[in-house]
C-alpha cells in the first residue's frame, strides 16, 4: 500500500485486471444476517470416505491460535479427527504434536508422515485426504493458502484477518466466489459473529430496539502482546516471522490483526457495507525500540459511510493504561453496548442478555461441521473481506495522513511482502510517517 518500499523493495501489481469497486465488492452478499453466516441449500461434495462419518481436519499454522482452533474443532463434535499438521518451523510443529496429543486424546490421529514444515508445508498438507483445513498462519499468507485450499476441494476455517493489503483482499474475494461455486464452506474466525449473546443483542438492535443506528464508538484499548526475542542463529526472515505481530507485511499491524474484531461488529451494524472513506491519527509513542518492528502502538480512525453515518474507532496496545474493549452503539431512541450485551432504550425498559453462553470458538466449528454434514455451505467470505478492507483503510489513513476511500485501498497495486520465501536476509521496513509516507 505504501510508497515506502515493501519488503521486496518495490510495489508489485496484482494481475487481476480491471479495478474492483466497493459496490461490486458487496454484490451478492446477504447483508446483516444475524447469524453471521451465508447459507446455501446446494448439496456439498462428498467430504469423507464412503461409509465413514469421520471428518478429517488439517491444521496449517501451529502457533497459539492454531492450537486453540484445533482444540475447538475437536470439541465441536464426536466424529472428527485431527490427521495432519503444517507449520513453517519444525520446532513449532513438534511442540504442536506434544500439546495436541495430550489435549485432544484419541482425536489426535496425525501419523509421523503427515506432519510437514517449511514454506511449502501447506501444499503437502492439502495433498492429504483431509476434508477440512484450519488456516491459522500469520495473515500475510492467508490469501494464497485459502486459494490453494479451495482449489484442492477442502472446506475451510479461516482465521482473521484474511489479508494485509488490497491485493490480498481482491484475491480472497475471487477465492470465496470459487468456494461458493464448488459448494465448499468458508467459515471466518471473526468469532463474535458466533457468540450467542452478541447475536441476540445485535438482532434486537437491528430490529429497532434503539431506533436507527446513528453512530458507533469502537474501543479496543488493551496491553501489549507477546514477543519471542531474537536468537543470533535466526536469519532476519526467521526473526520477523517469529515476531510477526510487529511487521505490517505479516500482520497488517494491530489495527488489522486485533482491532478487526471491533471493526467487524461496526460493519455488521451498518449492513455489512464497507465505509466510503476514512481519516485517522496514529503512531508509535511507547513501542519505539527496534524490537517492536515498524508497527504503531495506537490508532484512532473516523470511518464514514455514504449516508453520513460514522464509526469512531480507537485501538491501543500499551501497558499500564486504562483498558476498555467494547462496542458502543448510539441510536435515535437509545443506546447499547455489544460486549456487555445491554440495551437501554430511551424511556423504555433496559435489557441484558441472560441466555446460554457456549464458547464462540466452539460454535464456529460446530456450525461449520453441521453445514458440511447437512449439505449446506457456509460462506462468510464477503463480510470477512470487507472487515479486513476496513481495517486496512484505517491503517493506511493513519500511516499516510490522507483521507482514503475504500475503492482506493481495494484497488491499490501494492502488495506487501517478498516475491519469494526463503530463510535469509530481508529488509527491515521503515516506520511510516504521516505526511511523508505516501499512499500508492
């Protein structure tokens, strides 16, 4: 996205031809579906061996989120087995073997020959007989891995975000279209769409409990996350990949990697339509040391839709500061807080969700597997890409100081990251400076 050189030193144009407009981007999506899933009644292709009820699952990306997703998938129902693992790093692969074999017991069914490592490990896993894959690598790799999984005929659980740049978003849009044509499910890791309390709160808001939604305040104010340190034996590529949170080409920066959960709920409230434009303020005030890569530690973005409604978005990763993570919805007849599951109508009776609270991380996989078995696909593709685009818009507006439109960001020819993946030297990107860094 940036005129500042990407990892390979120069922008790389995507080969997707004509520009994609925001209106085309949203064409065909079923907006504001409370369950967060796009269902089809078309029959799904055979997904497991004849005479067997077992769904075989493969995990691509064996870090913390990957291990969690594998456990959630195995908890979702009885007739599933984990049969293949893939990761860039052999030590992470072996760690996953030890952890998962203990945590999921007999559902761990990964033979030695179906554990793969290296940059091409995902290809080897997709060549096995798995029915479903969980894509849990750093976000940079999501567009290629998703494309390959759908081409291989696999159903997919796809962690958020799904890209780090406009080129990645365009790729994912094309892939989810192919998934729908092939009757393959794509379920997103935007987990609040699968939280029963948030679903019910959202349903009531969309049904008019607080009148028309006029504005939204999104807060993701939290502390810092992990850092793996630096081993002198690591190449620069290995260092950046092991500390991928702090390099925009790998994570998208924390507005994309983490704050996307908040932005996705704003998008949901506004009918799953990407905002028309945004401007923002951001920088790195505390995490200034080189160990933190080149990402920012705070962002504040104002998003505006075509009808003039706005979302005011704030995210910060700093220690010893006031924390708050919630979604504050201002309506013409009241207000609501999504994660508190509360609705306060003006002059009416306040409401709070009191129903069941199963783990949303389990529900994602329960609904994925149920759809496969019922022959009904789930395709979260449009909204997971729109939310990713919204996050990227905010990052680029803050990096550059410019007011940017969705069309500009979606159609940018820039692609973040190297032309090829290999262990060795790789440039360290510079920190973006608003007013100096230009949007390409």
